[in-house]
């Protein structure tokens, strides 16, 4: 470490300071409710109406252009069904919407 300080004194000190900051416990902020984009809201509303989920998370993961969504949904409607059938129910519900998507990531949970 002493040799590094002689060669790169500012870098060695900066690294020490950064390492200390990263190891300090971060203050936890209370999460604010997510604000859904228009596309997220449409998907959310359709899935909520169809499946009455106990958990539903819809995220536009395309960077905001509305072409790739990640959906996590937990519902009694999936109980006893294989995952492929659960996903098919979701995609059938969103059939008219997903025609313009580049991708869709679905995670279903039977409750």
C-alpha cells in the first residue's frame, strides 16, 4: 500500500475513502408507491381484472419505449396449473396488447 501511495498518492487515498463509504450501512428510505406509465397501467388493469392477483408487478424494462415488459403475478387462478398453462392465460389476456411488443417476461406464482 505504501508503494501505491508513493506512485499514486491521490488514487490510493481516494480508494480508501470510497471503500469506507461503501462499507457503511446505508440509510433505508421508505419506498414510495410506483407510478405506472400508460402502457404499464393498461397491462396492470387487464391482469388485475382477469386474475384478482394477490401480487401484481408490471414494469416497462425497455427503457421507457413500451416494447418490453416484465410481469410478476400471483393468483389463485394459477393453482394446480403447469407454468406453461399459467403463462398462456396471461398472454391470452394481453393478446391484443402484446402484438407490438418486442419481448415479454412473465413470472407467475400460484397462491
